[in-house]
């Protein structure tokens, strides 16, 4: 799929962020745990969330609109075609293990930004009593009764933390997860479970204490706003020197981005969950280092680099979370950006002019970064691989064009 982006006048008006993709995926998977009906609202309509629904239906769940009924769950083997399309489906491991005492999930494999190993997931599941065998590209996990354990995560992996929270919620006794991820999406998952009778303490911190329970009640839950989608649109206003409102933004989830934008001269006024972005003054550069939450989010690294490409001065970008998350740089260079990379560090010299070019999106956030750069680049930017963008941004072109961006999908 392709999209066309042309140099746009300063954006204005309103863009509203939707529900968080990276909260919806674990919570959809976790809805299996209760074996009853859950109503999950604000799930963004994306390829990833639709793929997760498809896989869950193949395993026997009944899903209509946003009602998830896992009472008829009958399969513990996730389909290869589904897992290949959605790495996040490995989050089904713990729920299937809890409900059916077994989970067979094809190895999710890597993606352009990294090899995406699952060793921390498996190490933690073994700690709570699972027997794990890997053969023919499938991870086969069994366990008659999960038991509480003390787990230290070598890296605060979001996915591993989520799988272990779900397994520990039904383990005999207490589980302590140390060096757990503390992203807002983790807290949202814990809220979803605690509202049903789970017993998770330490939410929002890096040490979680979970007392296993026998059952969960089912619940109606609203997914938190997508902090990365919101950050992406704030950056779009900034790169065009625009002035407008991004709606449905949680201030506490945006601290690193807001601090950096303030450093650069972008004025942001918070009005509840509406953010007024004023980038009508010239912006200067800044440096970022991506870190697990509450550090600067790795998912905002690429969009932010596009902004640095046209900011006055020199900025440094260090990517510490994924080993190959600079794929957008070669494409930005084709648009006239001045970026030098050495390993996980890039130095960005702001330029006065970007020019549109034919470029390729290799991953979700890198694709969004190219579209943002296209808003400020003279002429037209044609982005192929746009399906990557649509995996994570609902109505991406509509939302941006609603604020005055000259962007549309192309029939390729
Ligand atoms: C989640 O991926 C998000 N995806 C990613 O968002 C996000 O970039 C990432 O967290 C970090 O915030 C979803 O929530 C669906 P990790 P996840 O496990 O869980 C290493 C986007 O653009 N690691 O925290 O896969 C891993 O290699 C996507 O929306 C291990 O070594 O991320 C990576 O270097 C991209 N062993 C680092 O940890 C493991 O067992 C972070 O991975 C697991 C991870």
C-alpha cells in the first residue's frame, strides 16, 4: 500500500487519539482468563487488533463488537498464519495455559526492528512451574498447576511482564516480579484484572506482587488513550509550525516528550485531556535517549527524529531498547536529512529544507516518521509499505488531513 504526502501548511484544528494498541492487545488476550463475558471499549480498529480477534475466534472465543466471551474456548494451538501476522499474539501463552493447562504458540520470530526474542517470557513461565518444549518452530507450554515464585527480569520487557502477570494471577501463592516493565499499558492490564478480583500490588512500579486467585468475574473496561499515537500527532503539529489541539491525551504518560518539545521551543498547554500545541515559533534541536518507561519511549524515537531533522542545531539520538530501530534514517536521507549513525547512536544536523521523494516504510513507527517528514518536505513524498503504518494508526490519513495535512492513500 502507498500513501502520498505533500508539503503542508501549518496544521491547525483538532486531532483525537484513540485507544492504545499496546494496551488493547494484552487486555484482549487477558479476557480469556475469566472464561466469561468482558466488554472492552475503545479498542482501536487496526490490522493488529483484528488479527488478535481472528486468532481468538479460531480458539473458540465468541467476539461481537467489543464483547469478548471466552466461555467456549476450546483450542490451545495458536494458528501459524495468525501468529506470523501478529507477534503480539504470544501474549495468548499465559491465558491459554491458565484456562487449558497448555499453550502451543508458533515462535513469533523477529521483525525489522529486531530479533524480538521471548527468552524472558519462557524463563518466567518456567519459574511459575510451566514445562516448556520448543520443536518445529512451536513453543509447547504445559502446566497442571501454576505456583507462585520470585522472578527477576533481566530487562523490563513489556510483553514478558504482561504474560507473567496473567500467569501469576492464577498461580498458587504469591509471585513477585522484580525489574518489571512499568509502562502505562501494564497498569491498564493490571486494572483490568484487579477489577475482576485479581490481587496485583505495586502497579506503576518495577516490583509487582501478585497473589493468585481461583477465578475472575468478567468486566467492562475502557482502554487507555494511545500515548504514542497522541505523541505522533503532536509531532506532526510541531514539524509544520502549526497550532492546534490533540485530544484524549494523558499528561502523565507524555512527560519525556513534553519536556523535549519544551526544550525545543514548542509551547504545549494542557486543558484536561486536550493538549494545545503551538509550534509557531522556530524550533531548536534537542537530544534523546530511549529507555523503558518512564524514559523517552522507543516508539516515539522515529517520529521525533523527523522533527529533529528540521530543527535548528544538532541533536543526538540513542536507541537503547531495540537493536535495529534506525531503518527510517536511510529514507530520511533520501529526503535531504543530515543524519550520521554509528551503532545505536545517530547525530542529526537540522537542515533548512527537506524534499519529497519515493521512500519505503519498513516498520510501524518508522513509516509514521516518514509521513511526518513529508509534511515539511517540498513537493511530494510517496511512501510504500504504508500497511506498516496502518497496523498502529487508526484512520491515519483522515486524522491528519482533518487538521490540514495534504496526505492520502494511493491506489498502487
Ligand atoms: C512492546 O513490545 C510494544 N508492543 C512495542 O511497541 C514497544 O516498542 C515495546 O513494548 C517497548 O516499549 C506491544 O505492546 C504489542 P519488550 P515487546 O519485550 O513487548 C528484549 C509498536 O511500535 N527482550 O519490552 O515485544 C527485546 O529484544 C511496538 O507499537 C528480550 O531480550 O517489547 C527488546 O530489545 C514496537 N527477551 C527489549 O527487550 C524477551 O523475552 C524490549 O522488548 C523479551 C524482550
